[in-house]
C-alpha cells in the first residue's frame, strides 16, 4: 500500500553519472522524487574496467530490473593464468576461483553497466552533460546550486556521487586530504591492442612490488584488451589528476627496466584514450551528510579496487539511500541517518578487506612470488584444492554480503518494485 502522507524534499540533484548516480536516480523516480543528474563529461563515459556484481548487489540489480541485461553483457571470463618472465605459463585457474564468485554472481565492464543504467533512466530523469557544480549554498530550506555553465537552480537535496576525488565532498566537507587514506600502491588501466591474443582470459605477471594483468572480455573487439598495472608506492606521488601525460610518465618510470611484455604494454598507453591512473586509497569519513547534502558511493566511502566491492557498494548504497528517503517521506534528517546506519558496518568491513588485500597485489620479494607461483602450479593437482577455493570464496562473499537487503515495502506510481526475501550476510 502506498502511504498517504505526501513526499517532501522531492527535487534531488545528483552529481555524477557513472554507476551510483543513475542507480539512485532510478530508485528515486520509482519512489516519486524528481531527480536531475549532472555530469562533467560531455557524454556518458562508456570506458573502464571489469567490475563485479556479487552478493547483495545481485539482489539489488534484480529489483532494479537490470539483471538480465547485465547477464547479456557479462564479461564471460573463463579463467586466468600466471606467467613467468619468459612468458611461460606457471599455472591456470578457472574464473570462479579467481573471482570468488558463486551462484548468481557476475561480472560486467563498468561502461556497459553505466550504459544500462542510463538507458533505463534517461526517459524519466533529467541529465545535464558537460556541466558540473561550481558552488552550493544550503540555507536550511533548500540548496542553491551554481553550475560551471553559469546556470543557477534550487533543489531540495543534493547528492555527491562523483567518485574518489569528489568535487561535491570538497565543496561541503573540505580538502580531500582529510579523508583519503593511501594504501601504498597505484593502479593504472587502459585499452590497448590484444598483444597476447587473449579471448575471455586474463594473464598475470608478478614482480617484486608490482603486478601486471592483461585481459580480454566477451563483447570486446578481438584485437583489443585491457592492460592493468599495479605498483607499490608507500608515499603518495605528486601530480595533477587532470594531467594524463604526467601520469603516463609516472607509470613508465615505475616499470622502467622490467622485461617480459612490459615495455610493449606500457608503450600502448601513449595512444589510449581511456587511460586511468590513481592511488589505491580509501575515503574514511565520520559522517556522509551535512544538512541537505549527502555523499554516495566512492565519494562517501571509497573502498578502492583492492576490495573488488566499489561497484557493489555503490549499487547497494543507492538502493538504501533512496529507500530511506522514501520511508521517511523525504525527511532528509531521518533518511540520511538511517542510510549511514544501514551501510556503515558493511562499508567498514570492505575497507578492512581492501587494506589487507592490497599487500597481496604487490608482493614484496622474489621468494614470496616464487612461493605463490609454486602454489598456483600445484594447486589443481592437490587434494585440498577445494578447501583453498572455498576459503577464497568465503572471504569474498563475506564482504559482498556485508550489507543486507532491507525491505522498504512500497513504491510510488505505476511501476511496482518487485519484493524479494531479504539477503542476509553470510557467516
């Protein structure tokens, strides 16, 4: 039954059109709110890397009605292999062990997920591409927003879903350095020629303090692959996040002198139009809201690529934030408090998982790498391989199911949100 009390605070501006923003807009529309999404990029960003849809996020996607589309655009990865400096295969593992996936879990390219969510919402949600928020003034009764374009509008609520380097967070909460915790490594990903001839397969090569992976997923052109580089750096590097050429030089310097295919793979970054480079970092905040402004996804609580859960937390957070706003009939004070209460324990678990796993990504010595390679080589032939696989899955699934799916029970308008049994964290 739809509640009879009218909604308050119906107009919501969302900054960011990647995953969290459009997902929130979808739910807000279903609950009767009016959402506007502003995105700095001139058009939808369709590049990016593969992201996991696991645990709670699977149920959230089912309720959004996009799970079949995600299945259709699955990366369909079959597995991965480790190679040595001569390119010889040391060991191979199937995708379910690599990804720690079970049952309904899946994987999709970030750009494909963004496109699915955009296409599902574009007829019901106002999108402002090529613009961004320049200034916010919360007077207690609403938020006056000045855009970079010079336009001025007023909204009841503002949501920052604009990533690790959130401009919304900086405007409202202050300098990023107060909240960002560098985990001691950097990551770079970009599209490049498929030099290893991979098809739905991932190849890993480890060096002290470094990890390189190359993969080609279903749906990608056969001649292209994703090159991914991770390297340890206890201290943060100094560079402008908008200076791509400087970032490419930092990447090249980090891997200078390395053999295997590394020189060719690094050289391919020169022509990549989707080059990304960033610190593997957490965002840790005491509160995710201030007045009528609230943060969502990486802007609020980035768990870094080391968690494998950034996208899952973004999707789940959008579901919870919209649901709490609907349950509170738009009372942001009640809703924002409940949103944090529901999300924070799971977020903190995932951040702890990431802080531990980043050290596994950048093993520090040759003997530790040799030990790992020996395990990878012999594991498929050992009687305890199922126990090892179970341990990997259990750790990943504990993080993926850290936020249970809460029932909000109703939606506004003709499109009813399907009800489902609540998903509880796995023990």
